[in-house]
C-alpha cells in the first residue's frame, strides 16, 4: 500500500546492491535502465481496463493507441517495450474511460490492492496487521523493506495514530509528489473492503503545524479515518476476466510505480509526458532478472548432489542416507562426529517469497517438527554452512490474536528465511539471484529424525554445528526465550559467536501490537520459565550453563543484555524514518537496558542517531541533504523520511555503530560471565 515512489536515475550504478548486514530484503537482483518500460505495465493496464469495463473497451484502446490487434501478445510480453507504445496506451486509456487525474488515481489505488491480492500477495498484505489501524501503523515498516531494494526511491511518510476511545485513526501522509490525495484514499478504502470487511471514511483535517507549507503545496494531507463493518465481512475478489500472473510484491511495486506515473501523465498532453520522461530526473524502471536455479558450488561439500531428489520416488532415499551415515559413524569410533554428521540444506528448499509457488511446500515443512526421511533428503553433507537457523517450532500462544487469524506461522518463517538468504547472497556473492544456494543448518532437515541413535548424536553436537556456521539467524518471536531448547542454542551461541555474527530475523514479527511483548519477554526472562516437552531435558540445559558460565543468574543477565542490544540494532534500521518510529521502536531498548541495570549498555545504545545517519546517507559526500534541519529532531524525522538514500550506506552506519560502540560492551560482559 502507498507504494508509489519518485525514483531518480542520476545516483544509480550497475552493481547489485550490497547490504553488509541488513536482513530485510525481498526482491530479485536488478540492473537499471533509464526510461525503459516493461510489459508488466501493459499487463497491469489491461487488467485495470477489464476491471472497470470490458474486452471491447480494451480493443478500442488498442486501436486508439495505434496498436494492431495481432500485436497484443507482443506488448503483453514482460520484456522491454517501446516507450511510445506505453505512453500511447496510457493516454488512450484515460481518453476512452474519460478519467480525469483524481478519478484515475482513485481508480488506480483501488485496483492496485485487488491486483496485488490476485497475483499471489494476499498473505503478505494480511501479515501487515490484524486490524486496519495496525496495518496503517505498519506501512512505514513496509516502506523500509521496499527502500532496501529501491535505494534511490523517495517513499512517502505515513503517521497513523490510533484513538481507541473513538476507534479512529489520525492519518498524516507526506510525499515529494503533489496531488496524491485520491490515490491514498483509494488504496485505504480497498484495503478496508478486501482485508478487513470495513467501509472506510475520510474526513479532511488540518495538517500538523510543521507540515502546513507542504500541505499548501499538495504534498501533505491529514485525515480522521473512521470505518464501519460491512455486512458479510471482507468482500471477496470478483473472478478475474483474465487470470492475473503471480508477481512478487516487490516486482509488482516497481511496475505499479510506473503505472501510477504514467496515469498521471495520461491526463496531460502527450508531448509533455514525453518531455517529463526525457528530463534529467526521469523515472527509472528496474529490470527484474529471472531467478536462476544454479547454485554456488563453493558453499557445498564435495559429495553434494546437484540435482534435487524427488521425494515421491518409490525408493526411500532418506532412510538410505541415514543408514549409510550410521555405518560411517560406527566406523569412526566416536572421532570427528561433527564432521561426519554436519549437513546443509539450500535456502531454496525451505524458504520462499510470499508469491512463490514453492511456498506451499515450504509451509508443509515448517508446519510441524516431526521429521521424516524425506526431510533428511533436503540436506547434503557439508563442511560448514552459511547460517545456523535457531527457531521455535511452536508459535506464541497468542499468535492469532496478535498477528491475525489468517496468518500462518509457517508462512512467516518461510518468507523471513528467504529475506535473510537474499541478504546473505548479497554479502557472500554480490548476486541476489543466487539466494536459493545459501546453505542453512535447520534441525528438521539436517538431523535424521527417524533414526534415534543418530538423532541423539546430532543433538549432542549442536554446539559443534554452530561452530561450523558462519552466522546465526534467530527467528525471534516474543516467545522464543520461553522455549528450553532455544535457550540451549542461545547458550552455545553466546559462548563462541561475536555479536555481529548473530542476527535476529524478526522484521515481520515486530508490529505495534507485538512490540510490548518483546520488551516483556526479555525483561522477565528466567530459566525457571523455560518450557520443555520432557522435563528431563532441563538438566541438559543446566549442565551446559553450569559448565560454561559463572552462574545461572549470570547467564540470565547475559541473555537479557545481548537480546536487548540485538533488538535495538534491528529496530535502528526502521527508526530512521521518523521521530515517532524512533521513540516507539528504539528508545524503549535504551530504557530497558537502564531498568535492568546495564548502565554501560544503556549509554552505548543512547549514542545511536538513526535519523541523522539516514540524512547523511542521502548524499554521496555523507553530508545531509540540502534543506534538512539538523537542529530539530522532529523535522529531521519528517524530512529524512522522504530523502532518497543509499540503503546499504545507511545500514553500514548502523552496523559500524553497533560494532564499534555496542559490541565492546557485550564482549566485556561475556568475558566476565564466561568461566575460564
């Protein structure tokens, strides 16, 4: 929602984006072409016409645009298309449908939501909030994710303040583009209808004082947004006249940015639109490279099979694997068992984007912890892995209340791992389309669950497997620290891994509704509260802690301190867009560190300046963007949210701060708490 942006060509280079340690990321790799447009735009445009008219109208638009009916298939092909064809189609659409600018933008806003839902993004959009006001509050976080994939785009700033007494939202919208009021209204109205079964109403209100000038220029709008339930709940989508293709949300975003820009042009003289595209600040379309199925062999062991094993094969390959592995273990006489039993699965086998057809199989994998022989087939022998994945199989008990009835815990885990794998691919290979080859250690795939002997051996080697992993990714829910085996893995991780190699992958989990639960789960963490299926397992955790840490109480303190610091780093990425986001998602971690008695950590966290870093990331020289008021943090937040920034540079500044200021505090604590 609200996904239009103003994208400029002057700051683009032709290298894939590198995000040294940022984890949220969702789109394929790109190379940039100035003023080139793709057939996705024509597909969306036809879908829009068919949603409000009929096929005859579309044919009339083709004729008016000078497109031969026999060439329709060519212009709908998702390859580079000639600009004059695209401009002609948009102009003819506005002409024949008799759309003025406001009507076109409102129609487009409604249509964007429906097309996104029908093209495989329903669960992704639903995951943004269990209620309409939660969805609106989370839009800035959605833009933060998009920004990492479109580093020179200027995304709008949204401020949604919910009034529980009136059950209404005060919504403020700021954009570098003027005249977008009708677009915003159309998007929110359709979100209410399709996702929440609500009829949404807008009442214009005065913009905040610091935005009065922007409001006068048509760049800022404020409303009081109310709603009432629709009879029958959410309105289902009408059967499409033509099937919508599956398009991931971030590719869809790029195409819709162009459709919005062209619809605005389509209400103006054709020559003027051509001139707007030709000028120095012409919009840029990103060419989406096709996903490759080739995997980097350097991260796999010598005996890794290159072809996927068909789990439907009549031979139970998994059991053959585990039997052979048991023979190898028996011959080893207990030596180098970690080398023998170390396995790795590829990210493409257990992770998927929201719109990927493979999400269904990934969902099946993550729905329960019961391992089968076919799950062991997903992994191969490996000397080391890129990422050790630590997670809880059970969702928080209040998952549906906090996240929504229709949001699958398995889906969120699958998609969050895909996000992480794409960032690792950029870090390791500078090639985003190689993300499916990133290697993971995941318990269900890398432990032979149906062989009791080997299973016990692997569990005893968890610490060794972590040591053979370059990084640790924690799918960090607000109940993670309540699970005994999660805490056991955390104990192993804190013993050996540097803070900058531990990542909390929680971008989709942290919302305004769940955020207080994260504060509580860390503040009140206690070994006594850890839950386990077998009470006898508790002695395994205690034995690990007693052998490696000065005391159980000291270990609890280290867990609280480390989790607080890592959560602060995660929230720093989103905190730079506004003072409200900084106050809401970052400052509480400074306060928590102080409340827990971690004074050195609190002082280190308080030195963070994400809004200033964001402003600095806007210019190649590192200086703030012109006109940015560095003395006023509120204005800096609002202005900074609209800056065209280099996301990798912004994240590098966050990471440099964490490594240089926060990590030393954690290392000193660990040094005092670990036994000799």
